[in-house]
C-alpha cells in the first residue's frame, strides 16, 4: 500500500514537472522491493530493481537539464515536448520487443510471474513511460494510459481491489497530466525559443 501510494505521489509530481518525481519513484521502488522480498517473490524484486535503475537515470537527466531542445522551464520545472517520429518508432519498437522478451522469460520461468503476458506488457510499458518521462516527452502520458488499460481490469479480475483502485487514480492523473503537458508543449512551440545559459549536451 505504501509503495503504491508513493507511486501515485511520483505521478502527481511528474504532472507538475517537479524534479521530486524521481526520488518519489525511487522510494516507491525500494518499498516494493522490501515487500516482494518479504513475500519471497524474486520476479517482483527483479522488476522493481530495473524500475529503480531507470528512475535513477531519469533523476540524473532532469537534474542536469538534459531533455533535448528543452533544458529547464521557468521556475525550475522541466520543459516538455512531443517526440519526433524516430523517437516514437523507437519507443513502440522497444516496448513491443521488450514485451515479447519479458513475456517469453516469464512463461519459461513461471515462478517469476503468475500471469506472464499481461505482466510483461505492464512492466515493459512502465519502463517505456519512465524513459519517455525522463526525456520530457508528452508521449509519456500515453504510455501510462496504455498500461492502465490493461492494469485496471487485470487488478480487479485478480482480486487485487486496492491495486485496481490505485490504477483508476493513475488513470485520472494520466488524463489530467496529458492535457497539461500537451498544452505546455503547444505553448512552447508557439512562443519564441528561450535563451538558456550554457549549452545542453
């Protein structure tokens, strides 16, 4: 419960484009690692360790102001934009390939997951969303939306009512966050490009 609530906090902070979204995601991952370890669920531990690694990378990226062509927006929040066609193809291809690979692994080793293919889809989609978020891409929210479309019914059908409720709240935050980032990206496109101190690499 604590890990899921921290995940909600992280998503809300992501909506606000706050750097604190990443420490919240790290904290959520650490709590879930402890929970899965106590339940002797090695598959869950492994998945959360990967999530923690991506969250650490995203934190470093936002902290260094390295979202491409963006830097930091007014007030220290990260500026956002839509992905290029090449970035969208890479995200879709990576998610598809990752889902196939992870699903095959979970099928071959059933002790890692009780529902291999939906679990692989949600796990890989979560990583894809975090990567898009780290790059300041509006598509981050659409990736979360696609994860929720599977996560909500899966949680309720599996008798995990609290997790299902969390996914429903995720869905509401995703819709609001997507609208906010969409409008901000359009505003950046229409406005003159700001001059940032120093060069972004």
